[in-house]
C-alpha cells in the first residue's frame, strides 16, 4: 500500500511563490485560484491524491508555511507468542 501524506497550509505565511509546486516530485500541488490569503495571495493546496508526505515542499518553502503529515501503517502484532499460551 503506498504511503499517504497530506499538507496543511498556513494562510498567513503562504505568499503563492510556487516554489513548493515546482519541487513536489508527485506534482500534486497547485495554487488555489478560488481563494485569497489575508495578505492577498493565492495559496497553495493539494489538487489530487498521490502525496507521499516526503516533506520536500515544506523544506523548500521560504516562509515555513507548510506542515506535512504522513500516515504510518499499523504494525502487525502477533496475537500470541511463539512460546504459545
Ligand atoms: S507554501 Fe511556501 S513555497 Fe509554497 S507557494 Fe506558499 S510560500 Fe511559496
Ligand atoms: S509532501 Fe512531498 S508529495 Fe506531498 S505535497 Fe509535499 S512535496 Fe509533494
């Protein structure tokens, strides 16, 4: 199962510079042309599935406007030990 990630965009800090869009290896980011930030910029947003949570977007963002989340699969745990019981 592919790793799933997602982002949150701080609307106060994002200035729509598109650096994160250019660097996203999955090409899942775009500017949200339907919204403006309080400062009057179109903020970035996720436009499709495929984010892996790699955090490259957050690293390149000059405004530290992005928080990246990554889903971690639950680790399988044995119901009983090899010793029995
Ligand atoms: S999140 Fe950061 S890198 Fe992306 S458009 Fe906004 S300011 Fe630029
Ligand atoms: S975490 Fe990685 S895949 Fe997800 S939007 Fe950011 S750069 Fe793209």
